[in-house]
C-alpha cells in the first residue's frame, strides 16, 4: 500500500453512534471509578458501563440511543486504541512529538507498523487525541517518550589532592634528612615445631636462632669452616635447611 492513500483518523475512530465528545465523556466516567475497581479493569466493570450508558444517552438524540453492549464494546475499543498507540511508541525508529501530537517515522517503519497492525494507519496523520486521559487510565509508565537531548560532559582530569613532591630537586644541605638505618638481615622461611598440644605453622621471620631439626641427627651449633670437612661428631643438617 501507499502511505498517501491512508484515510483520515476520523474514519477509523468514529461512526454514526460515536463521536469525540462521547469518547471523552466515557473516559471521564472510567477515570472517576478507576480507584474503585479492584477485581477487574475499569473498562470491564459492569457498574461503570451502566452509569456511562445513562450519561451518554442523555447526550445524544433518541434515534441514537445506546445499549449496554455498545458501551461495553466502546470501552474495549478505547483500550485497544491505547494498546496500539503504545506499540507505536515502543517501535524502534518511531518518535512521538508530544507538542504536536504527531508520530515521526521513516516510510519503511510506517509500512512495518501497518503490516503488523492495520489499525496503526489511524495514527499516521495525528497521534491519539485522548492520550492524556488514556495514559492516566490505562497506565503511562509503559510509554516510551523521547526527551530533549542532554549533553553530559565527562572530564578525564582528576583534581589534585595532598602535596606534590618534586623528586628531581636536590635537597639543601641545611635540611636534616634522616632515614632509618637498614640492617642487613637474611629472611628465611622456616617451619616451627611446637609441642604435642600446639599446632604447626609456617611463618616468614628473621633468623635469630638455629632452626630446630626434626631428624635425630646430633646438633652442631658451630657452622663448618669453608673449604674444610665437618668433624666426625657434627652434622650439617642439610636435609632440614630452608635454603636447599
């Protein structure tokens, strides 16, 4: 189909029994009872239909007298209009201009929407005329609206905190610079063995005393002289050394 062949919105919305004024009145009645309906949606409530029937018949002429089924069908029709309009709002590539109440979309997007739902033609020239009441009645939280463009500036700089020290500058001779003296100590990993009631643990510490050997070899606290053999009564405990 060609988009230029789409008929006016009134062709899809109204007939000899219904007009825009009656739609607005029916929506007002349903809105008045919105908070009273817990068991069923307000557009399906029987007592709302009965009240609307009396009110709407007083608006029309005797030859246009409505029946209860007419009100029920019209309430369902209004809900269907809202669902169709909501679908258009959530279609990628379609934008609803709230100020002009018009749908802005490319031709291929319109053709796809009409193919999915033929009633979408009703919104080609104009949006939903009762969108405010419908959003309030059937729920506006599901409607996607385009907001004005907001520019967010993200800075890649970090504000300075604390003081800045220039390590390239020489320290003045007048300044006293002290630093803790370093002791040349040898770190080793050793296994500490305690009594029967204590647990075993592995710790990183400083060598302050000879390691206890778990084997039964004789202890010799005097380290062997470099280049000489160990005397007969001693043992190097090489099997227990942490530096294997």
